[in-house]
C-alpha cells in the first residue's frame, strides 16, 4: 500500500510590500505645502494629514482581530507620519520656523 504525502503546513504570511499609493509621501506633502502657500492654515492642514487619535484607537482594536488589517493600518499610519514630517520640513524651510 503506497504512502500518501501529508499536506505541508501552511507557511506564515510573507511581509506585505507597501500597498499602491504608499510610495510617494513627498508628493502628497508637496500638495499640502502648495495649499499652505496659497494661504490655508498650517494647523488645519496638519489636522488633515494626521490620523486622529480616535481613529487610530479604532484601528488598533480592529487590528487585534484581523492581521491583514493590522498590516494595512500600520502602513497607513507610517505613511501619514512621513507625509506630515515632510510637510513640516517644507514649511520650516520656507518660513524659518513652523507656525
């Protein structure tokens, strides 16, 4: 009687590459900087870029239940933080200090 091969254990998921759209924070920061130069408030633009704390808490709760969502949420938070850092650097270099 031939021995049937046993199914291999499922390998752990590979780390995901950044999702499309998460690869150009400089372009998005430049867009916001253009709005700043046109007179939009620095604080309002900063709020538009940042992920609100309440939303971040919801994402963390959802991440505990869904590993795929956790990966996407972490990428999104990291991306938004990069956009904000570049935006702040552009504003600082233009005005000498963040307003």
